[in-house]
């Protein structure tokens, strides 16, 4: 079966076509600037990349262009659209409606509409993508894979906030967590690499990218995660503040005479390591600036590492121990110095980084010393493959 995986954002769309007989990627690409002008970058496996500029008014036109690229005689990888057996969509928010991936039905679409309130920026483009595929490929099964689903196993004590209980009951205010597909993939992968069953392990997964989150995976089930009601909570991130005293928001709104939207922008877009360093939200730029002696850049890196270090400690406490710590996503997979800074001072939980083995980027590898009680790993994430696998499983 060939599965098309779609990840729709408000003005962009990423795709990968998998041949599920061997899980190979036949082609992948990206449509950008949807609704502005439009450009498709298409990468067929083993062939040259093609860039196609076009007026891409909406997501329906973007999906049509993707399918045209996939079946094109020049740079296509399949003979016709009928070869696409199913489509899997990344959906950001499934709230409490979805604890696992589902086949799209009219009832599921209604539930997705109800979830818009929780993710007003993310879920609408996901829905547009599903509708566009239904229009272009009628009769082809579609599946939704949710960022929040993996975290639905958290116990109430981990997801209820210290607010009046009505905030949860009336408005659904609780911890949901995000990056679930990634946390699930790397926790399953680490069990495989250790030759163990995930049900016998306590794992802490660290997804460190532009947005960052940790998850405590206890015997295969997520029991806690650092992102919350929105992806703002938890670690200091590229541009997001992460955990702060909530009173700071109202204090600064008064001081700076900010509107609700301005305050939202301040903590989501202007904060994090960008706000601290004043350099960039990209960790590579911050590392370079720190190496050149920029103290604010160094401070941003120190704060980030300290944050992750503390969260790992608290999740080890939450699970009464830890067997494996996994680093993934852009920063987690690639930053040797950040992993070293995070793991410095973990003797108390029995985790020792092997500094030589840690000199690795973007490859699955154990990076702890032979005598380390807690194993440490780098594992590149692959959310698209999880979506393709779930889609195949649900559409067989
Ligand atoms: P997103 O959340 O957008 O999917 P990614 O997982 O791609 O993000 O991670 C992007 C982050 O990873 C950026 O901040 C980038 O600086 C960082 N990153 C990527 N490669 C490296 C590297 N070699 N060294 C340090 N940071 C890196």
C-alpha cells in the first residue's frame, strides 16, 4: 500500500509518499506561501529536486499540485492517483476526543470542529487539508493522527491545574501536551534499541527543537509531559517563554499597556531564547554568538540546559526512577554541546554521558558510558513514519 502523509499548516503543507511494503519514502516535499503566491518544492527519491512556482490560492490547489507532482511523467513516482491507497494527516489537537489515531468519518470531522477552540491556529488548516483530499480523492480512506493522543494516558494528578475545577469542566482547561507522535516514536525506538519491551521500561523523552517538550513514559504509557493547555508551557523555547509565574503576564500588560493579543505575542513570539539572547531563536546562531563571547547568548543556553536538566530530574522522581533518556528533534539530535550541558550533574540518578560517543549528529546512537545505570540515546524522530504506519494499520 502507498500512503500519502500530509501535514497542513496555515500557509504551508509538508508531504511524504510512503511505499508501506518496505516503509521507503518515494517522494517528499513542501508547499509554501499558500494564499500568498505559492511555491512547491518536490523531492522524488533518487532524483533531482524540483521547484514549481504557481498561484496557490488555497489548500485544495496545493494538494492538487502535490498529486500532480507525484504523477508527473518527468518527476513523478507513481503512474496515477489511484495508487495512493490512503492518506494520513497530522492533526495538532484532538483534546479528550481522541486517545489514538482514527479513520476520518463525518462524526470525526464534527469532533475536529469542536477541537478548533483549543487550537485556533492549527486545527483549521488540518481540517482544510482533509477536506481538500476528500474532494480530490473521493473514496480514498483518510486517517487523523493527533499530537495530543499519546498524552491522553496521563493521570488526573498530572493534567489538572491548580485552578477552580470548573475551568476544566466548563472550558476543558487542562494539560494536553503536544509532540505526542514524536514522543511515542522515540520511546518505542529506544525499547527496540535496548532489546527490551517498552512495557518494562521507564523512559524520559526530550523533543528539543524550535518548540520543545519532555515526556515521562512509564511502562509504555505517558504519565507526564511539559507542554500544557497550549504548547507554551514547559521549557524555555525558541520564542516561547515556557513556565513563568502567570502573574507576570497581567503585571506586564499593565506596565506596558499591552492588549491581550500583544501580551500573547510577547510570550509566544518574542520570548524564549530569542528574548533572552536578543540574537535569534535558532540555537545554531545562539551557539555561534556565545562562542564569540556574547554573554546573553551564553545565558540563554545555560537557562535552556538548566530547564531540561530540572525537568528530567522531576520526571525521574515522578516515575521513581528512569532506565533511558532520549534526545530527539533538531537541537536534541544535533547539538553535542547542549546534550553535554543537560547531562552534566546526573550522577545522582546514575546517568553518565560518554563524551566521545556523544559526538554524533542526526543518527540513532547510545551515548552513555558502559557503566551508566541509566542509558542515554540520540534517536532521530520520524513523525511521518508513525502517521504512515497508523494509516496503513487503520486502512488495511
Ligand atoms: P521544529 O520545532 O520547527 O520542527 P526542529 O526540530 O527542526 O524544529 O529544530 C529546530 C532547532 O534545532 C533550531 O533551533 C536549530 O537551531 C536546532 N538545530 C538544528 N541543527 C542544529 C545543530 N547542528 N546545532 C545546534 N542546533 C541545531
